[in-house]
C-alpha cells in the first residue's frame, strides 16, 4: 500500500502553539547535544519496513547504507557511484555494460567486486528470493560477470531509462548464498557512507559513519532517526529543540520561518494524490460518473486550502515535475455545469435527499483514506463536499492499509503515487489495460522506444486520451516542506518522490554536509 506524507490543519497550530510567537522563539542548542555539530537527530513519519535493498528500501538510491552502480545528482541526472564510469548500452539497446570501481570495501571490511553485483541482481531475478523490487525490472533477463571489474546486463528489449534503475543498492554476494525470501529484518553490510549500529523498532535507528567509505568518510559521524507518525508530535519536538530536522505540513512549517537558527524549505514532488474508483460498485464503475467528478472538483481550491499554496493542481497521473513529458492542455477545468450535464445525460436523476439515483442505484460510495494521515483526511473531506455539490454522496472513512487493500474492489481509496525520474516506473502498471487502446499503445511506446522525442510524444498522447475515460480522479501534487536547523552547510534541494523519508528528500546528500 502506498504510503502518504503527513500534513496537519490550522486547528493543529492552535493546539500546538497557542500563539504564533510560541512557535517562532529562538531554538535551543542542537538536538544531538554535540557542540562540534558532527551528529544530528532527524524524525520521519513512517518507519521503513526493511533496510534491505532487495526488499524495497531506498528505491531512489541515496540509501546511506548502500550504493548503487549509479546515483542521482541534485538536478536528477545520473553519475557513477560503484561504477567507474556511466554504464553503456549496446547499439541495439538489448544489453548494458558497467565497469566497476576498484578498492571499494563493504562496511564489514570485505572487498566489493563484480560477483556482488551479479549476486544482487541474480537474487532480484530469482523467484526463490521473492524480491519486491523485481516488478521494476520486467525487461531484465540476466546479468553476468565479464571479469572481476565488469558486468553485463541482458534485456528482453531496449529500455530507455534502464540506467535509472541501477541506483539499486548492492549487497555482498555471500549474504545471498542461501536462496529464500529476503527477510525484512535482514540488514546486510553495504558500501555506503553509513552503517547501522542500532534499530529499536517503533522508536528509532542510529547510523554511524563508515570510516572506509570510498568517497571519503562523512563529517557528520552519527545520525539518529526517530519514527514519529503524528505531525503535532514532530512539530513539538522540533520546537523544543529535540530534533535537527523533519518534514512538516506547510501550515505548521511556516510558523518556524522567523525562528533564528532554523530554515524552512519546500521541495517540488512527484507525489500525486488521487481517488481510485472501484469497479465493484455500480455507481463508481460508471464512466460518466467518474468523468463528472473530474469536472466537479475544484483543484485550485484544494491547493489554496488543504495544501496552503504549497503544491499544484493535477488532472492526469503524470506528475508535472516530469516537464518534458507533460501535455499542458491535458487538464479538467472546474466546470460544475458540465459535471451536472454528464450525470443527467447518463440517467442519474436528483433524489429527494439530494443524492442522484439511476435505476434504483444511488450515486454513493465510501472513500477510504489512511489512518492518521491528516492531508488525506482533509483532501477526502474536500472531495466529499465537492461531490455532494453535484449530487454524489461520499462517506469518508479512515482505514488501515490492509483494510484499504481488502476493500478496494468496492470502496474508493485515496492514494499517492508518482516517480520523480521517469513516467514508466509508475504509469505502466497503474494504467495499462485500464483506460483505452490509445493509452495502452502510448504506454507500450514509452516503454520500448529509446528515442526521447518519441517517448515524450507518446506520453503527451497518453494524457490527452486519458481525459476521455479516467479510471480515477487525480486531485493535487503537494510540495514537501521541511524544517531544519541551520547549523550545517551542504543542503541541496531535489525533486521528491512520494512520502518523505530519511534517504531521499532533504537528507539525500547528508554525507556531504559539514558543520558551519
């Protein structure tokens, strides 16, 4: 189940701060208590289920514990990491060759070489390991060792963004010697700038600098990451000087803007929020009702209200941060008249209680959102209000992830999705076979062609075709806002993915930070 970033309403501010001045007082000394500034304390809303790369940890790279063959720069471009230089495709695009760095060691002192890359990727392909990241590599058919410093990847077909996938963290081949499902509790040694020294589940984990890191040991020697799901609790600990950085809702983060020694930053994000409509409900299965809802939602009001201006309206499932693929004309205008006409033409007539009906079936459904996720709660409430305005009754209900999954065949679900690096990583599985033939053809072209112009054209065509038969109602793309102590240099903004964690986002290059 997709995770969501946590946002809080203005009511939270009153409960937390009482008055604005209470939130903007000068902060106390760094949370770590380290006067040299070589340790810090962060907090995130969601504890990772695992720290194993093959079980889905740090899919964008910047894993702190592990390195991939490549890594991202701040602008989203790639550079070599464990690879000596950028991996290169064969002329036909059906294989890629990577030459590896020498002199690199894992945090347990063992040497890194080609067998570790081969072992990691073969485990990914082997069903016995049940790797959850296998679905990101449908094109990969094999990996082989050319020599001790060179590996070759074989593909079933050319795949333009294959090098983006090579951020996958590499683990020692010895840790994969026995086939079997990758244990969520397993944390094998890595080559990364940090190593795990403690993990108290439900509370915090501690990372310490890897003194033998090939790119130089980090100046920040110790990082403590606390797991605090509640926005108000993280904000309170930030206010009390117990944290050096955390992600907070925009309405809460802005109360820290005038505090000496703190900075508030906002990241654009490939973080789309959408209502998935189930096929098991006769109302939500109706294409006309889905289309009417897309016209009847005031997305700009959601941005101004629920997002406090920090984010953008969205109509299609392609995030606007992937600008080269975006079709500017592919957007639903806010048009209540059009929504009402669509419902009337489809036979949905007003009922005595204001809810439309057709053939005895009410235009009504339940919308589930993740428990304790205040942004989803607020967006769900706004969605329900807008739907009521066109005669559709939406009952909003909080639910745990397992319940949302179990009920998604008959209840609508508020989800988040998106990838900051390439459309195919999310859109193919989300849309293929679920909209129309034009969308399917565009997805296939985007996946198989390596020509950038053809891919961009395909995804723009996809967005135009999507508007005619949407399987969901895409709402907004919130920005991610962070509050951090201004005690270090080295911070660089990036485009975020979905939920902020301690790998990507504001902390992506933490190993390069230095005390002021």
